[in-house]
C-alpha cells in the first residue's frame, strides 16, 4: 500500500481518480462542501515539488490477486476503518450513491487498504494510466523468491506483471519473498545511492529489529526513524532496544500518521505545515 501512496505523491492525477469513482464533478455531487473538500484532497493530487527520486519495492501498481482471494477477503474483514471514514462513506451512500461509477458502485463505500489493492479497483486501474512526473527518476525492486523466472515471477503476493514499471531507470530482482524483502531492498538502496535516509515503518512488524541492524551497518546514513506505534506487549522490548540505541533525537513514535508527520516536520525533514495536511487526510482514511 505504501508504494501506491508513493506513486500518488509523484503523479499529477488531475481529475482522473475522481472520475474513476464518481460520474459527477465536485461541483455537481450532492455532498457538503466539507465532504467534497476531503474527497478532493485524496483523489485530486499534485506531485510533491521536493521529490526528485522514488524507489518502488514490490509495489502492486496493477493490484494483486491475493487481495481478491479468500486470504484477502479475510484480511479485509479484519480491517476496521476509522469512524470518520465510515461516517463519510455513509453520507456518500445516502446522498450521492447514484453518483458512483459502475466500478465503484459495486462497493458503494470507501474501500479499505486491502480492497484498494484488488486488480479491478477503479482507483488502481486509473492510477496506472497516469505517468509519473517527468522530474522524478524512479527505480523498482522486485522479489522472485529465488526462482529466477522473471517475467513470470512473483514474490508470493505481488506478481512481476504488477510490480514492473516501464520507464524505470533501473530494475533490481532480489531472491526474496514479499514478507522478507525489506532488509535486502534497503541494503540495495543504501549500497546503490549515497544518500541519507529516513526509515519509516511499523512497530507491530519486525521493522525495529531490521532498522536497528541497518543503523549498525550504516551508522552515518540514517537521519531518523519514524515508526507507527502499535500497542503490542510482545513488541515493546524491540522498541525499547531501538530507542536505547539511537535516542529520542532520531526516533519518532506515534500511533497516527499525523504524529509521524509532525515529528518529521519538527526535525526539518518535510516542509512546515505538512503534518496538518496529513492530519486532514487521515479523516478520509
């Protein structure tokens, strides 16, 4: 999901994504000005002016069939959308349900993060028709589980036909699966590009351990670590160890994306005011 969000940060969507979801323009749709503003903020975006390079790691640009199979449906059933998002979805269904396009009308609600990755999702299909900003040099890292069968390969979740991008400055095939590619991918990035990095992740996974090992391996390359904090007693020791190793000046923990954005803003990693934009976007999921 993070890769598709990155794709949107380097793409001028115009009205393409909006038109993939709604048959009526923002001026025509029967929603409050506040709801229209929230939807527009998500569906009508411009490239970030300060981004010059992007690297996509096992990104499902064309979706993943896993999101539509029984495992994906189970995952979707376990996803709980924020109350604000559910409320907005109900208002759309009640006041503007007839404004959905044929593809979006099948759900008549805002999709969760799993449903968004289904290959037939209208936003995924529409986003894949849009070019990446010409100012941005982009690269891809793709897993093949060591089978060496590209272009028929898959990392077990995302097939090559979905993660491949024409026009990429480089494409690296790594012999790993979707769940284990992160360390190899970041190693590849740090070995290829002599740039400082900010590591972003989730305490509920193995990111604290992976990032601690990366900091040991590249002690002067990691400017900061931003982790979405998930309440999990079994993961607290890993988080405390990482905190002890790198200190508060380089570690930002928050249960919300807006908190991470605020920490990045205070550290001078993103422009002033960015956290407020993220906070506003959170209300629409």
